[in-house]
């Protein structure tokens, strides 16, 4: 009996010292944003630009001018001279429109709203 009590006491002490709690609050907003920034940076450069261009090309309501611009952007993205090589950056204003949508989906997934 003493051994069982001692083992339980040691386990409880390890949990308390390790910072384990019974509540599952999840990551803070700052931690969630940091995780999202890391994931966002790992996305293949050019993915969002290609997705935007393909979306315009497949839109039946897009004008011929919009489609031509999208095709030109897609071809530019595919060429070696204009190919995006820098990773996406959540703090870069040029990437803000894509990060906002990405972060929203991360928050929804983390909060279980999907």
C-alpha cells in the first residue's frame, strides 16, 4: 500500500512540476500564430500565385482581360526569370492576403470549428 501511495505521489509531483494540468486550454494566440507562421513558410513558393491564376482561369465570369492577365502571371511564375524562390513570410506585407486566409483556417482547425 505504501509503495502504491508513493508511486501515485511521485507521478502527481512529476505532473505538477512538468506543468501538466487537467484543463486543455490549447495554445495561446501567440503560440498559434508562431506555429502558423512556421507552417506558412514551409509552403512551396509560388503555390498561392498559381492558385490565384488557376482560379481566375477557371472562373466562367472572368473577363478575357482577367484571364489573359492570369495566364501571363502563371507563365511568368513558371519561367526561371520570374519564379518565386523566397519562402512565404507571415510578416511580409506582400504575403499578408495569403497568410490571413491560411491563419484563419489554422485557427478554425485548432478550435475545432471545421
